[in-house]
C-alpha cells in the first residue's frame, strides 16, 4: 500500500512553485523549541520539507540536516533554495536505523492514511537514535477527508492521535493545540506533537 495519495501527488506536482513560494514562512518559535532539545550540530531528518525553508533555518543554525520530500517537484524547489540535494523519500520508504537525533515533520504526516500511520510512526522511531526527539503537526478533526484542493488529510482528534504515538512505542508524548491557517487560507485547528524515543 502506498502512502502517497493520487490527489496529493497531483496537487503538489501541479502547484510546487506556488506552494514552495508561499512567503517562505518559517515557524521559528516551534523550530527553536525543537532545536533547543538537541546538541549543537545534531543530525536532523526533515520529512515533507516542502520549499525547504525549515531546513534552511536549521542549516543556518549549524545543524546537520537531511531534507526530504515525497514530491519530486517540491524536492526540486527545496534544492533551489538550499543549494544542495534533497532526497525524494516517501513515507513507506523511510528505512534509516538509529541515524538521527531529531525528526522534524511539520505539516506532512497529516497526509498519511490513518491505516498507514502506525507503520510510518514506527519507521520514524527506528530512524532516531535512542533518546531522539520528534516534532510533527496535524490538522485536527473528527475523521479523514479532503480539502478544497482534493488533498487527503487524516484529520485526527487529540485522543486518537495520542493513542497512535503511544501504541507505536513513543514516550513523553505531548500534544498542544493552536489556531492557525494553511495554504487554503481557512482557519485551522492544529495539533502539534512532541515525542521522544525511549532511551536504551
């Protein structure tokens, strides 16, 4: 089973430049909070890097960043910004083992089908070193659906999302809620997840 929905792939293929260039907004407060948990120069995996602005911020801060995206077109946009290769990696292709100190997954796991999310969370857990940390964000809701652009979202509730992380072995899982927006310009309730891989 692929975790790349046809509607999502089509949207990011056809709108890569516009999506990547949307003011190049960087969530600096969330990034700073995430990076504060890491040692200087720590290895960070970014999945769903989009236009590359978050990776650029982390690189400028001196971190060893591996940027990736499931869309070849978005990866190309990120390469233009970063001036370095960006891996085209789908969620089901995550195969690193104890390679990273942190995983940054801003607004990307929200596209993983609900039935596939446990497998993807397990893959990310394996990619982290023991004691490593993760940040991820989701659009809150009561069940999967599509936006006006035809993109699939898993739209989790707070409690459902917490169970997915806890049941796949993550610890110290904290979910904070905040109002914001998205590419579609609509008011959005966001769930921001911080979690850790247990120490040995």
